[in-house]
C-alpha cells in the first residue's frame, strides 16, 4: 500500500523563494528599469525601461510581483522614496513607493582603510606579521642591522628600520594603513 500524498499548504508564490533564475531576474529588473508599489494594496508595477521613470508604470506578472514582495520581506529589496505614477493613462489616486536594491554590506576593510596589524616576535630577529581583518600575513627578519620584509609567499618587499616600520610596509603593499601596530615579544619562548 503506497502512502497518500501530503496536501500542500502554501500561500501563493511561496515556492518562488528557491527559484534562483526568477530571483536573479527580479533583482536585475529592480536595478533597471525598477519597480514601484502602487496604492494601499502595494501592487507591483515596472518602471519605464531605460529611464527609470515612474510615469506610465506597467503592472508586472504575478510571479514577479510575488518575488518582489518576498525579496522586500527578506531585505534584499528595500522601499525607496514616494513617487507619483500614472497607470493606464490616468493618474493614480495615491503616490507609489519606489523599490530599490538593498546595498550590500562589505564584510572586510576596503583598500586605504586602517587595520590592526600584529607582529609576533617568535625569536630574536624574526617576527611574524598577521592581519586577520585584511587577511594578509608575512614575516620580518633581522639581517645586517636592518629588517627584511617578506610577504606570506616569500617575496621580498624591501627593508625597514624596525618591526613597526616593516608591518607598515607590508600593510601598504596590500593597500592598507597599519594603524595600530601591536608588537608582542615571546620572551618565555626564547629566553631559555
């Protein structure tokens, strides 16, 4: 005896949450030409292609409208400013709300930002440089009275007068500003 199929209890358009092609298309169309939410029922209309003008807004297909509302609820689209629209050649009784693509938050520092750089002096004349926020590392080796600065792949960047100056040079090589620089000497490791 085979089991009976379970009834599906979904709201209209709920299955569109996993439709990546439709979601991608909706996000592209939200950027250009764009969408507006018209009236108190917030029906989704497409802006005029190429100009992003809200005048002459065209109603969208039901699947795209459901996806717009789902992306608004998920925070991938955000309500924008109020605009006046005309639909079907007549002025709408209420203004519409434009829909904008949500700004993507950056997860790490951008080039030119200040980052915390750690120098861990593991033995006299040898320091390991790490920067977790900007995801780079390297080493500083004392040689002939100056410090040789190397990247994590062993490429020599040049010489520096101190561990701090070497850390600043390595950060500059990766496009960042090393500020602050924390230097820790492992005395207990090499004092024996």
